[in-house]
């Protein structure tokens, strides 16, 4: 393997990230990591089954730049180099996902080469002193399952449980932490309800049914994970944001509560209480998901942690029909390249609200937090100062929540690498590491060096 030179800056030229000396985030057991997902970085499409995202990319107009994940960051070839990058950064952990179609063939048999790739990756991470955090599903359902109905087919939940068993048997307690699903909201709402993600359906009834089957899949898989990896941590990752009313009117305040229940509690509440939120009562019966007896008991499995992904807040107003609609960010707001408002206080707010709403809320991991900006290499340097400020403000927000007694055990920056950003293709860069998608050269951005300095500073405390 040929390793590209990684360009470093003198630390004196790098803006630093800092935490108060008494911050929970400086404690020895607090985990700092980086995160990625399989379809966004792996490439190597010829060695796996196709997925719904491969199919989606082939549909004209679906991906902003007409690109795909066939090569991506060529991580299946360069994974050792990428682990070396993580070692340079000094992270405690690496959160990555497994491509279902790389492990399980269309005929249901196990692909030993695909499984072996993840076994080697986990082994090398452990050798490097980096805790492996495995996500079993990050949106890339195999095409052969989509042909059978995808997540609308209840049997997909059972297929997921079988896949989870294969992974848990193979990796066991070599993995520090297992996540069943990443952001089931995105799979259900973006993929089936509004159609901007794969597989591109647009039907509320389908979105609600898919959400239920995803949660069922989570519950079914948890039994296998606990059986075959009893020492590992097991949980699920949800994207949660605060929803703010556009005005102080009672109708807008009601709309904000509806949005909170629909987007946040629709997933968290059945996981923790075995019940869907009250907002379900407002649905036309024809749009309600089919829930079989015993499903909610299966879904409500004990959790070692809840992963929270946070990027921004949302502002909503009431509609004439008595529902809610989202408004654009305020005209004076600072925006990322995604058009998302930079709103770090929203992270403190949602963490504290969930902690107050659920007496049995498990410990929290911030499993994704980051921002896309218009990065460019200049004289061998990527001076992404906006991203450094973003990280600093959001680390401060996590610290504030921890000071308000929210149990938070870790923080993962999104993302290790610039990558395929779903419907945005390669037009948006979230990485700590700049990737030239033509040469696959990796370049540490200033934000990576600032993160590196922060992690090193924990070991230099007197």
C-alpha cells in the first residue's frame, strides 16, 4: 500500500480548541472520536452487492452533481492509511458502519471476503488503541431486499436481525460498541415520506410504516447483539433537534410541539416507554402504521446508550390544516454550506429537554456533530476556521449540558473524511481531512490539527 504524504501545519499556526479545566469532557473516561459511514467512504462497489443508494444514484436528477459511491474515498483500499490518520489525530474511538451488502450476498450466504474486511479493520483499530464503534445500518439497504419490498416489508426487520447475528458472532466483544441503526428518521422520512433520499418514495403512510419496521428491526437485533457480544455496549443513534415556534402564538407553539413529537419522540418514546407519542392520535387512520401485538415490547429493549446526532435547530409554524411546516433560517443567521443555521445552543437545549422528559434516559453519546464549508487547499493548507469555530461552540454546548447533569459519555466529530454526501454528492465537505477525489490524497485541515491539539491537551494536564 502506498501512503500519501499527510501535510501538517506547525501547531503555532493552528487555532486551538479548548475546554475548561473542570469540564466533564476532560475526564479520563470521556470518549473523543471521529465518524464515517460505509457507502460514503468505502467504494469497492464491485466487491459487494448493490444497495438502494447505488440504484438512487442511477436515477437522473437525484444526486446534485450526478455522482455515485462506486469509488468514494476508496476506503476499502486505503483503510490502513485512514487508521494511521486517526492515530495521528489521537482519537479514542472510530465510529463506522458495515455495508450489509458487503457481508450478506443476495442468496443469503455470507461473503467471507467482505466479513474479513471488517474483521481486519476491527483488529487493526484495537491494535492501534482505537475503540471500534460499529453501526450495523447506515441507510444502504441491499438492492435484493428492496426488490422484496425493502423496509415496507416486515420481513426485512427479521433479515436485519439475522445479519446482526452474523456480525455479532464474527466480531463479538472485539467491538467496543454496537449501534443497530443510524438515524431511522432519515431512512423513513427522507427516504419514504418526502423522497429526497433512497429509495425516493413520497408517501406518509409508507414513511410511518417504515419507521415502525426499522424500530422493530432494532429490537430484534438487540437480542443477538447481547448474546454474542455481552461485554460490548449496545444502543441506537437518533438525529434530534429542537423545534422552535415561529411566533408566540398558541398555534405556532402547538406546531413546535407537534414537530418535536413527530421528528424526535416518534423514535425515542417507543424505545424508552413502549408507546408512540400523542401526536399519532392526529393521524388519519389510513396513514397509521400496522403494529402487531408484541411489537412495542420487542422495540423497548434495554439500552446502554442513546447516540444523538446534532447539526442545527428548526423553526416551524402552524399550517391552516392544523399541522406544522418548517421555515427557512433567519435572514441574519450564520449558515453552513448545507444552508443549515449554526445554532450551538440548540444542542444544549435538546439534550436537557430529553433528559427532563425521560427519567430512564440512558447515557448519551454525541455520535455526529460537524459542518460543511467551502473548503479548498491553498499552499498545501486547508484553513477551515469556520469549522474550528463550529466545533468550539458545540463542544461548549455539550459541556454546558453536562454541567446541567445530563449524562454524556462521548463526542464524535463528523466526519473523518470528506465524502459522498448523499443527495449532495461530492459538493459538500464535512471532513476533518480533505480528500482529493481524483488522486485520493488526504490532507489534514486546520480543524483536524485543532482537534488533535485538543485531544493531546487532555494528556498534558498537571
